[in-house]
């Protein structure tokens, strides 16, 4: 493969022989939704609902990750010791991550086998039950842990559904990724504003959990009505592809066989290898933006500060982090589609994000201007990591293996999550309160070096 200016960029047929036969035929063109070309038989409603799904998913992540440290530290609920909060929350996250790693590939396989909607409804139901139970216990083990396992299980199910890959033509996947991540930022901002309004109104954290549950669950169910419910991605889109499937019938493969095949595809394709590297950090940024940032900002206040005051301060800092992503993601996606220079966004996201996280080293008070500047820089840059990772995965994954491919990439992403959650949580208690940010900055620079090496040795010739 040549460099980014080569017009063949965005087509998987050169880098992935498995899907080459399906790229040779002339496929009927789908409709254009504004500047985004959709796949055949996909309606504007399908596309709009797919983007709403991503937004509601991030809203869910934002609520669960921000509420967790707040309710654990709250004197009216679990009231854990602030001096050991980092290690305890890291332990809880480690248990959650074991669940996520265990089930993400399985749900990807199920979504390929039975369709997307049934996995979506199952995941939303698991989240609903977890949210309802979270404030009902007095002990962390096993009560709160059980509720978090249900939430993590549901989040894993809804996070692996590859609607962009199903619905959008390759030529528009870059700007679509930008739109999706921007709507993710909208979802995060909505969760932020919802918490802000409820906290200012004096609503207890337990009631906030219940209010969130009865908002999220109907949103997923109603929105799913506008999605393709069956296995659309396996439907025949042209006479040639139909003949290929008839002439070369394949037996149903087991999940293990699909996993081995997905692993080989990742290894053979340089762009997918970069996607894996980026995804190691792509999941951890949510943890830092919601959970660790909440712990960090609260730690800057003197002991004895009212929870209401510190919770509102957490919410305000997060607002400065989320707002820049609204504009930048659109720009990143548009830039990728126009120039195909993905590596530029990789450098900006990893390098700029690392600098933003390092700036927290010099923050001393919750009112420090540098804290808000660092939040803006992180919000404007780090979001590109997740955008590029998803863009590459959606563009280069074979259609009939998108579920399992996204399941694998999510599973790999949880590795970085585990490192930062456990290592960062321990260092939070025993070294510095901004230690998780320092750890993420170091990993960002290492990921940048690794990505550039893959690009130089396998893609840039």
C-alpha cells in the first residue's frame, strides 16, 4: 500500500485478501444523507437512530463513571476513606474490567450471529437493573459490586454494535466517525448538564441513579425501532456477491474460529494494527475524564469540604473538557475524508493529549486556571484517539466479521483500562493525586512511537 495520498486508501482489498472478492463488483449506490453516503437499503432514519444510539451510549458511560466515585465517597451512602479511594475504586474497576474482557468478544459474536437489536435490548436491560440496584446497598462487597457488574455487562453489549460499519459507505466513514464522536461529546455533555441540574437542585445521588435509569432504558428501546433489527450486514447487496455466496457456501464457524480469524486479520493489516494500539488508550480516556477527574478535583479541596460543593466543582471542570470535543471531532473526521492523512490526527491526539495531562502536575487548587486550560487541551486532542481507532476498524473490517472484530478491539482496549485503573489508582493513593494522568501521558507518548513505527515500516513506503 502506498501513502495516504493514494486514492486506494479506505479500501481494504489491498491490505486484506479475505475481503478482496467482495470489493471487485460494482455495488449499487445508497442514498446520500447530506454529505454522507449510506450503504444500499439504509434509510436516513436508520442512520440518524444509529448516531443517537452512540450518543445515548456515551451518556450512559458518563453517568455511571461519574456517579461511581461520588456515591462511594458520599457520607450518606458508602462513605469510603478518601485516603484509600484510589486503590478501592481501582479494585472495583478491575472486577468490572474482567467482566468486560470476558463478555465483549462473546457479544460481538452474538451480534454477528443473531443481529444487533437483540444484543442491544439485552444490554439496556442489564444497565437498567444495575442502575436501580446501585444505591440500594450499604456494603461495597458484594452489594455495590453486583450492581456494577450488571452495568458493566450491559455497557459491553451496547458498545460493540458496529452501526457505522453497517450503514455507511467507505468513502464517508471518516466524516461519519467525526459526527459520531462529536455526538459522543454531546452525550457526555448532556450527562454533565443533567448531573449539574440535579446536584444544584439538591437531588440525592440515589435518586439520580433511579432518574438516570428511567431515562436511559426507554431511550435505547424507542431508538432501536429505527435501527435495522436483523442481520443486515449479511444481506446480499449485488448479484455478483450473491453468486459468490452460493458458489462458495461456508459452514457456520465457532466463536473461537472467528476469534482466530479476526486476530489474523488484525496482524495482516497495518491500519488495523494501529487501531489496536490506539484502542489501548481509547477506552482509558473515558475512565480518566469521568472517574479519575472526579477523584482528583475532590482531592484538591480541604478536608471537611461539603460534598455538594466539591461535586459541583467536578461537574464544572468536566464541562470544560467536553465542550471542545463538539467542534474538534467534526474537524477531525472532515480532515480524514478530505486528505486521508490519518497519521496527522494520531500525532496531534497522542502528543497533544500527553501534554494536556502533564499540565495537571502543576495544578495546586481546584480554582487554578491551569486546571481548566488542561481540561480544554485534553478535550480538544485526546478525543481523536478514539475517533481514528473506530474509523480504521470500521473501514478495514470484513462486513461479516464486524461484530467479532469490534469485540476484539474492545477487549484489547480494556487492557489499557486495567493498567491505568489499577496502576493509576495505587499511585493516586501512594504518590500523587495526578498520578493516573502522568501514567496516561507516558502511555500516550509510547503509543505515538509505536504507531509511527508501524506506519513507517508497513504503510508509508
